[in-house]
């Protein structure tokens, strides 16, 4: 995540937003979730979107999405069985 955020297309994000994204990524990776190294188009939710799924399983159930917008990062969690 840290290396991807160095790309010029993410220059619109503040350092604070990038720090949040790296910390969230590290926490999610530690729990067994990953974004497969892909930051895709955000469509109507923002410029870009990061999608977290469970690592090593066939199911592509989404557990979290981060929307990267001009005004900052929005985090959407999909919680079940809590």
C-alpha cells in the first residue's frame, strides 16, 4: 500500500489520509484481509476505490471499501455476525 500511494495519481491525497490508509491496510492484513494490490476506479463514490476481501478464499465477499476522494478518504465497513 505504501508504495502504491507514492504514484502520482494519488497526489491529491493528504499525508494524513495516506497514513490512515497504510495503518488500516496493516491492520486488515494482520486480520487476514487484503485488497489484492489493486486500487480501482471509484465510479460515483470517489476517484478511486480499495476493496478488502478475505485472503486465500474463493468467496469475494467484501468486508471493507475505502473511497479516495478529493476531500479525503471515506471508509465503508460491511459488518456481519457481530
